[in-house]
C-alpha cells in the first residue's frame, strides 16, 4: 500500500499493532451505570449558561472526565483522566487476559437459582479474548454479582481501531508486570 505524506494507512483488525490498557473493575449500582449522559464525552457545543441543561451538562462532563463509571464506548476509556495504570498496561495479550480472569474470579457473576446458565463460561470468554485482542478488538466483561451489583472490567486496545485519534494515555514499559507474570506462571494460569 502506497501512502502520501498526508494520508495515514487505515487501521484494521488485520494490520493492528499495539498494546493494551486495563480499566476497572468498576463495581456499582445498576442505576448509576444506566446514567448514559455521564458515560459520554462532553459534546463540543455547550448549552448556554442560562439554559436549564447547563448544570446537567457540566455534571456529566465532569463525571465523564474524572469518574470511574465505564464509558459507553470502550475506546473512550483512553480519554478519562487518572484511570490508566502502569500495572494494567500490557504488551502481551496473555497478560491482559490473565488480568480479566483475575477480575472475574474476584467478582464472580451471580448464579441462577434454577441452575440455568446466566453468562458464557469463563473458558469461552478467555478463548475469545485471546483470539481478538491481538487483532485490536476491545474486550469488556459486565455482569451482575450475587449482591446484584454490576461489575465491569475492560481491556482497551491502543491505538484504538474505532478511535485512532485518541492519544495513548500511558506508553507501556518494556518489562512484564511481576504481579501478572506470577499469575501467568501459576497452575491454571495462561501460558
């Protein structure tokens, strides 16, 4: 593919190369998660200061920028201040998937009283994540716990296929996190 100085090759799942950031786990009330206005980046056109919507706009914009509630679009995690961490930034998809597994194990989904399955089996979810993360596809796992709280954990690809203009909030280090490497080497861990 030939490109000129002004055009960038389009990122696709076939050409993606990058790293991953983990966000969460967020644990909270379903009604807070349902407040979608707080989960969107602020619109560039602000309401007039005297508008009935001005206070709600400022509240939502502040919550989006600094709050821990997951955004509606996974790539928007890269815009949220103070949510990225070195220990949750990986260059190996297996490390990111092991972190997801830890979040699932620490906050297991509720089990139905009738014995029927409410969510996909963990092995299925892990296999899917290992398949798509190296191709630049984000992963978000959300489920209810026994106490009926919602749990959300996300692994976001960087650069992001759907939001390629959002800059990376934290470049990865060249070494594996010792905490994640310890779990990956443990029996039952991801090899």
